[in-house]
């Protein structure tokens, strides 16, 4: 529980260690908090020297007349041809080198946590892979086992295979059963109670149909899909299979790591591969269409973001003339607030598209896709909207025909918007505050409390909305909050200070939420963190292009621009080294072999594992569809004889002709 004092949570959240958050919420959540720490450190290292050197030079050497006091600290205060632009050229190299170095250091420290997560991966996920796009002649357990044991490895390597079944008909029957049970419960002790016998008879028939259909689906190969979960006997064999049949290898099957059991999307695994490919293409087209249709809304927001320059026919034009104080407030916050609200709707729209079109193995993969697309939206419609203009299509055509126009566009537009982005970062402080309050959960809790009681209401109020407050949306939003100060750090050095406040607050808010408020979600072991660092590296290219365009246009000599562009060579060298050094997806083969030796069990441990079973949290295989699991038997009172039938749990059973034979829990171990 959090401290009872009013501000005690602040101290606990600020000092929370990564290990604490990993234990409570998983590695993905812990790395989101770590990203806030990383961003704060990066902004300090690049921000303090730039504020100490460039900001005073902008004030002392600058000749332009600025109405806003903060404008004296900007690069816009310098006159064209000023010698200070030579200092800016060196600053470009400094920002690129420091950012790439700190990204490398952060990734190096993450690898230790990632390896621990991989080594501690629980059974059966640690030995299991997902197999997709299985050929028609191998869509059975026998044939798929023969494929791996004989054709691929030449020795027995497969422990167990769980084929994904088409259970649509069974799910329909189970839905009908749930409706009948609700109807019977609602008719009890009412004038319509006489209808209950008919409903109970109908429910009995449905239960019989469910039992027969479940048995038929489980035993027949006709319901097998082209996907399966394959459990290997050793981890090394799993690693070999992952490397041999990755999606990039164009083999006859596709093998990938298994998702968290809680996040599996069975409907997508059951879908036909050809149909899903068509849906994926349609999904990409719809998402791209959203890009081109979203630009008018953002342009409209930008139009009303500042009241200066409005036509006399516009009713808002009287505000700057008659109410200058309101105009100042409007220019400072309304545009940023409107843009933040508009971009807050994007995750919801994207998730609707993903649900309708894309094939996803699990909800974690859906969040990764959301992170990538949402970050792209934020870059285009928050950071680059002024450079794009009123038509995204015309801008794309112009850049395609004249690639060098990119630097000109960025140099002409972005330096003029530094104060807008300072306001935007200020508004984001309120977004973090709203996440801390958890208004949606509070409202749902009070709604359910009067009907269900406090404990059940708390369970029904969770989890938070996974579109805007999911790990994917949060990761993309925190990344853009770091990209903005990186792009503008030399043009407006004090923007790094405003950005640091965001990450200090984010560190406290998310530490508190993960430790004390939110429920645990599926964990992908830091994949969102790796995507964030990749986005930060790519954003440096945008920074270099922008500053190179500015230096070509305003520096005393074109050499400044060429030296700025040359920093891309440093970026490329460090990026290549980074990609070669860190293979975070899986353990190296040597590490797997060493891990297997470490985990060799003693005789006593093997007996204990046999007695208690390899998995105590499920009554069926975790990677088996829930609807195919047999109904749980009624619990019976404990007796001394249960010692020999699994310690009070149902004894293992195996089907034979004419009935069922009970086996000892030691059978097959």
C-alpha cells in the first residue's frame, strides 16, 4: 500500500527501483519508467551546455528586435551571417555524439535486465514457440511432430504440440448457454417462473451439444488451423527453430516467440493465412488514408492557434485588438491544448483499424504496432505539420521530385515555432496529471459500487483504457516529448528545461501507477523500450536535416551546412555498432546451453516436479484454447488418500475406449 501521508507517495515513487517495478508490473512497465530517467539524463547532458553557451550568445550577439523576452534566447535573434552559427555547427556534432552514446549506454544496461527476463521466463513459455502458415499436409499433431523430429532436427525434440482449432461453432453454443443461464437466473421468483422448465430443458440440450462438439473438435483434424504452439524438450532446440524459421527466411513455416498466455488473440490465429494477408494490405491502405484525411483538422487547429493575422471577417479577430490579455493566454495555451486533445483521439482510431484489419498474435503485438504508428502520427502532425503545409499529398510529391527541398522546408518553418512547442510541452504536464487521477476508473468504480459491492466494483473498474493509456500509446507519447527538445535544442536551448519537467513528473506518475494502482498486464520483456531507443536514433536525422538547412540559409559560409551534414557519418557509424552489439530478441546459443546446465534438477527436485506437476496455475495446457478445456470438476473434501491423487487436485486422466482411466500424477514424468 502507498504511504498514508499526503505526499508520501511522491517520495516512494521517485525512489522506486527498477527491480521493484519489474516484480509488481513487469519489465515493460519498469523500462517505461527507466525511459523517463534516461530522457532526463540526456536532456541534462545536452541541455546544460547549450543553455550555458548558446543562450547567452543569442542574447549578446543577437541584433534582432524581439517583442517576447524569451525570443532573445533563441537562434532567431541572430542576424544572418553571424559568426555564432559556427558554434551551432559544433553543437550539431555534440548533440549527435552525446545522444548516440547515451542510447548505447542505456541499451547496454537494459541487456542485463533483458537476459534475466529471458532466463526467468516461466514454463511453458520458456520452451514454446508459435508456428504459423503450416502447410495443409502438416496441419496435424503427428505430421508437425514428424516434421520437426525427423525432417528438421533428425532426433526427437518436440515435447508437446497444441494445434489451434477452429472453435467458432463451439463459441456460438457457449454464448447461447450463457444467455440461457442469464434468462433462468432473471426469471427466478418472478411471475414468469413457469417458463423455467422449458429453458432448463433447452439449457440441458445446449450443454450436451457443447460436450459433444468439444470432444469432436479436440479429436478431429478437420478443425485444425494453420497455427500451433510447439513445446520443445530443450531451450537450445527452441532457439534453433526460431533462427531457422523466422519470418524473414521465407521458409515453409514461420516460427516466432510465444506471447504471454493472457494476451493471446485466438481469433486471429484461427484465421486463414490468405485472408489475413489481404486484410493486412487493406489495413495499411486505410491507415495511410487516415494520414491524408487527418491533415485538414490539424491545419485548422494551427490556423486558430494564434489570433494574430486573422481576417477581419473572422469573429475572433476582435480579441487581439480589444482583449490583449486574453489573446496572450490564447496564443500560449489554446493551440497546444487543442492539438493535444486532437492527437489524443488518434490511438482510439488506430486501434479500431487494427481490430478490423490486422492479424495480431497477441495484445502486446497490437500495442507495438500502435506505438510505431502513433509515433509516426505525432512526428508528422505535431512536429512537422508546419513544414507540410495544408496538403500532405503535395508535400510528398514535392519532396519526391526535389529531395533537397526537405532541408529548405524544415529550415523555413521549424525555427519559427519554438515557442509553440514550449507551450505544447507545458500542456503535457497536465496530461500526466490526468493519468495520475485515473478519472475513468474512478467513475466506473462508483457506478459499479452501488450494484456489485466495493471489491467487485474495483475489479470491474480495471484495467485502464488500453488505447491511450496502454503501454504502446504511453511509449510513443513519451518518445515524442524527447524528440521535440532534441530537434529544437540548439534553436531554443531552454526548451530542454521545460522537457525535463515533463520527465520528472512522468517518472513519479508512472512509478506510482505501476506500484500501487494499475493491474499487471502481459509482459514482452522490454520490446517497447527497444522501439523507443530506435525512434530516438532516427529522430537525430531530422535534427541534422533541420540544422543543416538553417546553416545553409543563414550561416556565414556554406561549409557550416556541409559540416553539419557530415555528422550523419558519425551517426551511421555508431548506429551500425549499436545494431551489431545488441541482439536482445533471444539469448545467445552459448547462454542457452549454459543456462540448461545451471537448471539441471536434483533427484528430489524431479520428484517434487512430478508430484506437483509442471504448472500449478492451469487445469489445462496454458496454450490451449479456453473453450476446449474440460469443465472443472466439483471440489471434494480433502482426505488422506488425496496424497496419491495429486494433493487434492483432480487426478490426471487419459481417454481409452469405453471410458476413462485415472493415472497417478507421476505418470509419464
